C-alpha cells in the first residue's frame, strides 16, 4: 500500500475535527458540526415489543440518543412498527435503527418504520461460502451488478421516506468477493463499503454514514484511517473531473491563498454535493466486558476521536446495554465540551515517524534498567512510582501477572519538553542510548506530545509513555481507565512506546492493572487469555453474559489463547 501518499488527518499534532456533511436521523443530526452522538443497541428479542420498548426507554433516560434493534427477517421487521408506536406513546422520540444482515426483504420492511437502516455490505446480498476463487474482472463485475440490483430498492425507498442509512463493514463478515480480491484486510473493509456508497450516490442518495468495525483495535484504527483517506481521495477525484469540465487549463491550485482539497474554496463550496465527506460511526465490535471491554473500546474509539474522526459512537460491551452509555459519554465528553482548545498548539512540527496505515514498532536500542530490558523488540515493561511500589511491596508476590517492574525514580529516565530543540540536541550528543519521556505539567495533548517526541528523537532512544502530563485530580476510576487507554493505547498501536506508566490513577493496584490490560488490548504484551465477546442482541438465543463468564472461568488459565464467544453467525461462530 502506498500509504505515504495517503492522509487521513490534516494535522497529527493539533486537534481539528473532520468536517462532514450532516446526516439526519429523525430528530438527531449526525455530523455537520453537531456534537458527537451516543448510541446503543437493544438486547431484547425484537419479537417482544413490550420488552424492547422498556429497554429503549431505559437507554434513552440514561442519555442514549439513538437506539438500534436487530431485524433478522421480514416478519420480525414488521414488529418494528409496534416498538416505534410504543415508544412514541410513552413520549419518547429517540430514533430507531434497524440492523440488517443477509435479508434485503427485511430491510425493505424495516425502512417503513425506523429512522435509519444499518446494512452490512459483507452479507447484504452476497452469500458467504468461504470459497477460494480467482475472480476475473467480468465475474467480479457480475457480482457487483447483482449486489446493486438488491440494494437499489432500499436506497430508493430511503430517499422517498427520508430515512438515513449506515454502511457498516465488519472485519469478521467480509464477502467472498472482497476476501479473494483484497484479503482479510482494512483495505478490503474499506472497498466493501465504497462499493455500496457508489451505488447510493449514483441514485442521488447522500443521507448515509460509514463504519469500519473490528474486534482488534489496531485493525479497527487502521481501517477507519484508511476509509477517511480514501474518502478524501474520492472527493478530490470528483472535484478534478468537475474542474476539467469548467476550466481550459486543468491544474491543481495549491498556490491559491484559500483552498480546499487543492482547489479554490469557492469552487469546492459551489460543488459541495460532489464531496465524499460523510460522517463516521465509531465502534470496536465484540470488545467484551469489564475493564478489558472498556479498554479495547477506548483504544479504538478514543484514538480516532483524538484525531478529529467520529460523529457518533457505540461502545459494544457484553453487558446490559445501559452500561455502555456512561462509557461512550465519557469518551466523547472532551470533544463535545471543547477540551482540545485548552491545549497549546504545536508549531512547525516534523512529519510523524510512523506509518499510520501499517503497524511497525519504532526502532530503538535495548536498555537494561534494574535488571529489566526495554526497547528494541523487548517486552514492554510496566513502571510505577516509588510511592506506589512501597504501597504494594508487602504483597508483591500476590500480584501475579500485575507486578510493577521498574521504579521510575530509579530508572534514570530523561524528561524533556519535545518542543525544546536544545534538549533534543543534547540527546544527539549522548554517547549512550537513554530512556526518554515527556516532563509533567506541559499543556499538550498526550498523544500529540509523544508523536512529536518520536518524530524528533533519534531512533536509538527508547520512549516511556505516560497516560497524563497533568495532575489528574480525578476520583472516577472509569474515567482514569479510559484516559489511560486512549492515550497510551493509541501510541502503542502506532508502534510508539517501550515502557508505560499510569499516573492518573492513584490506587497502586488499579494503576498496575490498567497498565497491563492496556498492553494486552493493544496487542503488544499478551499475558492472559484474550476474549472476543459480542454484546448480544435480539438474534442471540441464549444468555451470552453468563455463558461468557462460564467460558472465562473454564479457560482463564490459557495465556495467549484468543477465544471468541459469539451470539450468532454474523461475524462467524466463536
């Protein structure tokens, strides 16, 4: 992939929210500058209208702004009318979304009753046979034509009724056609969605948004970044064609004082309908439950929000849906309340040191600190403060896999301001590699600050990641966990970081547990069983929460093994 030519974010050091066209879902606007919207999904059986209404009312009261419900068949989709009517009679106008897989006829029924339909491009019309086949161009085109034949009626009906749509790709349910041409990759995920988007646009339909969900945060982050980069490329191509129609001299206009996508702003505004600036729905699918589910979600969702990507979020937990809402609210809160504006801007920054579309761990020399190796390809160790070490020293043997490994005060770490070129230069003159981190008290966003440090620092120096640069002052454990997971996890997923320390959580044992669980979720240090568990929905015919707990109890000793607990066949049996 020529990722060096792709851009998904205008500034990787200073927050700037991605501009999108608005998509209207009932009374709720997604994108177009609106606050990031929180949504969830019912776990009740869609055939039980009373249970669905009760659950949806509880979600709405908790702050859920959009509610999704599965519709497996046309007959089940008919019951969406009764769910909608029950909510409206209760005075609740929360928009409903029908979740569709495998059944175009279910979508055609659902669109009558709900404000939005979610389609999965991997299984909407394609039949999954897990066939290995070399497609000719004609065979590939024939399957796309069949897909178009199945999809266009829904698009036309959505236009007629004023409905919205989400084209939602799942990493676990790509079609045979996509798998054979693009592989089980982020590129395959993106191309799968773009096929559907091209069909929608050809019908003059634009009231839709995208999602790129995966259970692996690294895959999820890369897929969303690639999607946004590809959407920008599509916008530029459309504008270029229009420019050529209107101008004798066809040229990009980077020299213009006021440009968008490389063209005069006035030209782009005049032809804004050509843009592929659709909103983005964020989520890590099958994140699991408890701290692990929250950490995985924060790494994926939080990383993208920090780069200005994301207009609505759903946190998928293997718990009652109502517990997803406060997690999602905390993830979007800083951006809806304008927190990034309080940070100092980073000026004249160099290009980042990593490829945002291809994970490679940053190169560095191996150091041995108090008997613990860090840097190079060594395991990422967990640091702690002297105060926290002393607090757990009497029970350190009982901490199991969550032991502290290095005391930061004894590590000889160099703390610098990454904007201080003199401090950076002094490290160039150092005869030996040194462990480096960022000094506390800087009014810089953590992710951007460490990106800057990695870009300026010689590769030989390993980097210690902190979750915060400020005095935390937070008593909320979940907030501390989400902040740490977002900041440290995002950097680890880009290959930055050779050691970690969590300072935002005061409780020593909890800070250590957060540290290790972030390393596991980011895939850089596997020390326990990894569970991929779906959040359940109306498709699930058993109690997925209790089943997951039983499986965890029986398999928790299998370190390094990944176990999937799935409620249905949408993303493959677990």
